[in-house]
C-alpha cells in the first residue's frame, strides 16, 4: 500500500478543491445525455467528449471508442510494472427526465437543495463516476503519478441495455486487462450506513403462452367442451409455489449457495425496519419463503414472480368467452451458485410436464444472466472496506443487491477480473424518478474513498 502521507495528501487535495469539483459536476449534469432518445444523440456525444476531456485534464490518456451505438470512453494512467490494476466502470448516459412537472427544478438544471445535488444523472451515474476521475487527478497532482495501474471504461448505453459494452471490452481486452473492476453505480445501505455490495442476483425471463381453440368461443355454448387456456394458465402459475412460499420447480434449489456467517451476522445487525418498509410500499404484510428474514429473501434467496398476465376480454363491460389463448411473463431471480441455463431448462421442463394435452403451450426465452458473488477475502475487497472507512469515517456494512448486473459475469468471463461495488448514493435517491439526487457529503466522501482505495491497493510505497 502507498504511504499514509501520500493518501492524506491526495485526500487533502480533494477537500481543498471540493467546491470547484462540485461546479464541474454541475457542468457535466447540464448535458442531457439521454441515450434512449434519438433527439439527444448529439448530447450523448457531447457528454462522451466532456468525459474524455476531463480524464485528459486529470492527467490520464483518454480517447473515445466508437460503437454502432453511442460511444464509450477509454482512459488510463501510465503503466506501472509490478503494481495491481483496477479498471473503473461507469456510464455517462442518463434516464429520460420523465414528467417535468414533478421536478422541483429543471431536470438538467442542477441545484443544491437541503445538502443534495438535485439533477438527472447526479446519482446515476455521473456524480459517482466523477468521483473516480477526481481521485485519479488528486494522485497525479499531489504525487505526480498514480499509485497503481488505473484504467477507465465509461459507456454511453447503460440505460438502454449496454448492447455494445461486451463488444468494446472484447475489442480492447488487452488494453483493459485488470485485476479488479471498480463500480460506483450502486448505493449505500442508508443514511450513515456506507456499504460495499458483495453480490447481485441472476435472471431468467420467460413468456408462457397457453393456446386452445383457434378463435374465442361462446362460454355458454362451448364451456365444458374444450379447455379454457386462461384457466390452465392460472393453474400452472398457482403450481409454481408451495404453501411455504418456496419455488416448486424440481431442482430449483439444488445449487443455492448460502450467505457466509459474516454476511448473515452483519445483515442481522442492520437497522432494517419491516414496518417502515410496509408503510413505504403500501403492502399489508411481508411474504416469501418461510424460514428467512425478508431482507435475507430479497438479497440471497431465489424467487419466481409473474410480471404480467394477458388474454381474454379485458375491456369495458362483459364478453362471455373462452379465450383462444392466455399468456404470462415470468421472471426468476437467481443467487450464487445457480446456473441460469440450467434453471431455464428446468423451468421449461416443468411447464411442459404440467400443461395438460387439452391445450398447447409455447415458451419464449427473453433474457438470462448468472448471479455474481465477490470474493470477500480478496485483497481488493479488504482494501475497499478500509477505503470506505477512511472516506466516510465509518466502516461499511456488507450488502447484496436484489437486481441483476449482467456486466459483472461478463467482466469476469472476458477480463478474468472480480468486481468491487462501492456505491456512494443513498438507496432513496430517486433513481430513474423526478428529483434524482446525490448528497453533497456523499459526493465528497466518495472522492476521498476512491482516492484511498487506489493507495491501499498499491504494493509498497
């Protein structure tokens, strides 16, 4: 690790320049880099150029990597033989603004309100990735060099599915080779509870369509003569869970990896209030697999949920029919060490076995990815936890994310690198909603944390 004095100098530089850096972030946030809307393509390009230029100003080598869609930015410091390598991943594109009437100010007019930077992209992800660029600059300005090998891969398509990211990483595999991928696009556990995220869930997404007669039929004339696809779909869906809330697909739990004792102990000590959760969500009672705390189920137990059901007559008034078809979209969230391909196969086999021969069934596969679990004992993970303690003045808790990040297994597959998920936003930061925000204090603590992490990962002084 770098000398403590060097880390302290880098942090002092960040503290001394924090007001200037906040104004620079405002300039970044004013760029409406909405990747989902073609009318903002020039803004996305402008944000890529801003990102590249700011990396150059920090003392890095940087260039734009064009793709069939929006460009990526690749940057790096001078190679330092014998030192570990970290690659910072982030994205400079943002979500559409939504209903502007619900914003307290213009969605691309950043302001500070009650200690919060309010603007689209403040938390997701410009504010957080900017922390890493500034951390690199702090080392360049105070030590004249980075303490380790630092690279950046910053894309402009995360909010539209990262369709070209794997292509960029593959094409620049040698240039982006690293020991760890650092990701700031996650969150803390809550107020005064900084966190390191250790795992994300996998996903299998299916669509099941049950078909019967070739056209809708009169339910009086033909009821009892042919099977009703909607009835059969309902029976199928009901069969996916048992009375204890477990997913009733044979083999579904065979590979499930339990949380470590350290994670369980830390999770049980978190300030988690189920009553407050229910009040916030408007649900009358928690539900799920029996024998597990609801937070445990959200983080580390696999689930199956129906995301939508369609078929039959759903307009105003009545139409007494037997529908010719009915369908449902179904997602399964997976945990380590479940295999997405295997779960996909088990689901298909179960559906075909349970659907009677009085109807036909079609299964469409929409998406899948594996879960990701970080190595809690790696040097990178240990350094990340210590860095958070330095940056925030408090040791982090270990948390998991119930959502899926397909990029993590992709980075592991192509680069062979584990990911360090160290996010600085609050979980209630209005992600993808009006009045998105990032606390000023968290922006400043984030800069310090990333700077400390770079120093802590160094081998020797």
